[in-house]
């Protein structure tokens, strides 16, 4: 293969003071394959423009890409972060756990520096291959293929094989990323769902406990109020029964006292009447004897009249006293009967009140 020496300007990009580009094919030590650049030029994008700059010593050339919408520095930084950071960041605590604090703090910057250095090497190689192959850009597997094609003759026959191998590895890597995402997302969702379930169960248990406590408190309050009402009713009933008993006892005592007083008065009256009658009889007998003795001869007729009158008076008095005693007996019997009726009425009223209270 002949080496290509590129002039400073290509395809109308030269200034007005520079001539049009010319290509010269010279022998080169990289092999006998020709027209590699002509075949690769067909793969360029029609929207991209290339500018070729020749170095001072003429040993190598670089190709700069003129893109309509180039990426900015911030976008490049975001791509860099996206290419290096992933869900593995969430495994950093586990890594620090196994590596240790000091080893982890020292190892992370070293590994980062190695990764960035490898990325810069890859970018420089890709840029160099783009300049040699006059391409706007090369992918990962394309860079490897061009490196083998433009490399030593012993490695050129492995260009297509390495292209397929690297493509396969890229597919496996992306599939591994997807698998990691498929494992990572369900695990996190599972943890989130379990956490929410536990929180829901805890809230439900707390709510049930609060409801149970509230119901228990209300039940205790109701039971306490019912017991208090029953106790008040029982106390009221007992007080009412005691009051009725006291009233009944008082009434009975008063009735007995009245009856006793009436009997005592009647007895005193009877005794008084009997004593009066006896006294009158004695006086009458004494007077009669005296009168008979004194006036037996002279006033026998008068004495008889007087005696008759006296007997008549005594008879009337005795009849009156007997009637009075009978009347008093009847009054006492009537009062006793009324007292017994009242007593029976109070007993019936007490029994009815007790039945009503127990019902």
C-alpha cells in the first residue's frame, strides 16, 4: 500500500490563497492493500465536512470535523458522567464495607484516574484513525477494526473477527446493564412495596389498637354509668323501703300509743265510775241506815219515798253508766278495726311497692 500525503486543504475548504488539494500515492511499509481511503470515503456523512491539517514534520495528519450541531462542554460532561456512572453507585456502601474506609477512599480516585486515562487513550486512537482513514467519526468496534486494518500485516486478517468479537462483547455488556437494571428496579420496587405494606400494616394495627382502646374506654364508661345507675336505684329503693318501714313503724307506734291511751282513759273512767258508784252506794247505805235509824219511826214513809227515788236515780245512773261503757267499748272496737284496716292497707301498699321495685 502507498502512503497518502495530504495537502493542507480538502474539498473546497482551502482559502483563496492556497491551491486545491492533491493526493500522491507513495510506497509505505504498512502493506500492499490499496485504495483503502477511497473505499472508506463512501461511509462519510454528507452533512459533515472534513479539514485536514498536516503536522510540521510531515509524519502524521489529523482530520477535524466540522459539524452543524456540535456538542457543548456541558453536554460532553454529561455524556462522560452517563458513561461512567450507573446503578453501581448504589453499591458504593457495600464496596466500602468490604474494602474498608481508607482502602476505599484511596482506591476510588485511582480507579477513576485509570478509567479516565483509558478513555483518553481510546479517544486519541479514534481521532488518529479518523485522520488516517479520512472519516468523520468511528465507533468503538469500528476503531478496533481500523486499528487492525491499518496495523501490522499479521493483525490485518483479524480485523473483521475483532469487529464481530467487540460487537458481541458490547451486546453482552449492554445486556448485562439491562439485566442489572431489571434486577435493580424490581428489588427497589419490592423494598418500596414491602416498606409501604409494613407502614400500612403498622398504621392499620395502630388504628385498630386506638379503635379498640376507644371502644374499651366507652364500654367501661357505659358499664360504670350502668353500675352507677343501678347502685343509685338500689340505694333509692333501699332508702324508700327503709323510709316506708320507718313510717309504718312510726304509725304503728303512734296507733299503739293512741290505743293504749284510749284504753287507759277508758280504764280510768271505768275505775272512777266504779269507785264513784261504790262510794255513792256506801254513802247511800250509810245515810239510809242512819236515816232509817233516825227516821224509822217518824219518816219511814218519806224515807221509803226517798229510797225509791234514790233507787230510781241509781238505776238511771247505772243504766247511763252501762250505756256509756258499751258505747266506749264499741268506739274502741271501731278504732281497733280501723287501725287494723289501715295496717293491712299499708302492708299491701308496701308489698306492691316492693314488687314494682324488683320488677
